């Protein structure tokens, strides 16, 4: 990672008018405004507005992979649109050093009446590349997108998944110093998501390209990002490593009064999950395991209340419940505990699986984690149905609760 700053914003702000159907910072909007009031004699009533971004000041270094997180409406997409020159800021400045390749949504930058081949050349020309430079990358783009049979078909006949694959392939392979991706991977299947993640890691490591990645999938942010920017109601709430920022973000989703307080005012919960790993090799983000392998799941809980309890669930990639354990910590005293689940045999079909943990005080939810950790099963040995009952798996496991947290626990 270089010490060169490639993206810098200073007090970046963007205002939208709520009653404005057409943005006034576009040519169409200017004409629309003029036709409504050509002589500007009649003064219009003040319009209701909202600030999508307010005073956002950030610096991103060359070669960094930076995740941008926040609830819907927090300003993530608006920030990326300003950085990619799709829209202008109301005030403030954004400085970008280098050419930007972006994938903000499926089809962005593509002309629907052009073929896939024509859109690849069209995108390259917009980035200032020559036809010879684009031609050198063409086969790699088509091969990555796996669209050879459809490359001369108009993309208006492509599915959303095909357009996403082509869009990512173009953005990742053309000669840009900065790659900006806005939740595009959510459209693709699991195989394509993994392929894109590997490509992002490759281009960041080998060519020093800077990547901005907006996602609601915290496991992906944890896996590939060096730093995380958390936006809340248009402002920067927190910046730091994934392990520093994501736990605070996940907790904030459960707090009803989390709309206005700053990072220094984040509530301290009476009980909370501190850390976890998936083993036996202590993987913090994604464990790639064969079918029917031994899996160990360990999490750390800190509690200042007596008798908290929790639930632990395992879901497949479509959200279907596969296994559940409703456990009680009663009568544990306040303190820090390590909870360990040892599954000697976890017979799952190839695919992606997710653990979900909820912590309770009586009937009240204190904390809920939906993004920890990801289990990727890669090769089949046994059928899952041998261990299931009415759709829910009946798994043998050993659970231990230890008050003494070992010094070797990942920090």
C-alpha cells in the first residue's frame, strides 16, 4: 500500500429537494426549471430538502481496499456518484488522482442498443484508451464474464446477471487506477461473487489499484477491506479497520435512538458479543471446509447482567434454517465467557452457510449478529438428509462454557 493519496474529499455535501422530480444540476433540470418560471418574476416558495451528504472529509491511499457501509439512505451511493462524476456536490470538494472504473448498478455506462462487444469498446474509449489497448484486454474481459456466445448480442436482451458480469469484467480489466463497486455483487450467484472477490484482491495486490466497495454483506467487507467508512444520515460516523467499525455498526442497528449520536456517544450494551472464530484453524471471516469435516465455532461474550441467554442458528445461502441451539447462560455471574461448539461431523452440501446469533436479557433482544462467520462447503461426502428431521438438521455437538478466556484467543 502506497502513502499517495488518490481520493480526497473536503466537507463534501449534497442537497436534494424532496419535491423535485427532476434534479436541477442536470441540463434537463435547468430547462424544466426555466419553463416553469421563465422570467423568474414569481418567487417560488422555499422547497423542502434533505442533505444526502454533509461535511464528508476522507482520504484514501493508493492500493487501499476500502469498504463503505451504512443503512439505506445513509449517503453511500450519493458519495460514489460524486466520486464518479455522475452528479455534482452542492458544496465541498472531491479530488481524484487517476482514472476511475465503476459499477454502480447493473447496466450503468452501457448502451442498451449496442452489443456486448460494442459496449466494451465504448467503455474503453470513455476512459481514454485506444482501440489497440482495448483489444489487448478484450479476450480477458469476455472470458471473465463468460459471455462469449452472447458478446455480439444487444445487451438489452441480457439478463441482469449477465449485465452485471459484463460490467464487473469491464471495470476490473480496463486500465483504471481506481475501481468503485456499489453492491453489484449481490446480483450475481455465489460462484460469480467468489470470482469477483478473488479478482478484486488480485488487482489490489498485484497492480496497486484502489478499490471502494459498498456492501451490506459484512462478511465480504471483513474479508477484503483494509479500512471501513461508516456513513450515517449523510455524515461519517466512524472510520477504522473492519474489526473496529463493524461491531459498532451491527450494534447500532439494534438501538432505537441511534439516529443522531456520534461515535464518541455509542451506547455500551449490558451484554455483547466481542469476538468469534470458525475452526479448527481459527478462521476469522470465511472457513472453506469439505463436507462432513469437523468444525469448531467459538465466540466470546461479555456481560454485566445476570442470566443472559442466546440463540445460535445456521442458515443456508437462501436464509433457510438448517440447525438451531437455544442455550441459556443462567446462572452465570457478570464477566467474560468463551462459548465453544465442537461439531465432529458437519454434513452439508456444497455452498455458502451463515451463522446468526442473538443475545437476550429476558425477552428483550440486546444484540444480534447476522454476518458472522461465513462457512463455505466445497466438496460433498455425505447427504444432509441423513442428519435431518422435518427439514432441520439434528447434529451431534459438544458445547463448553469457559469463564477464563485463553491468551491465545484471536484479538
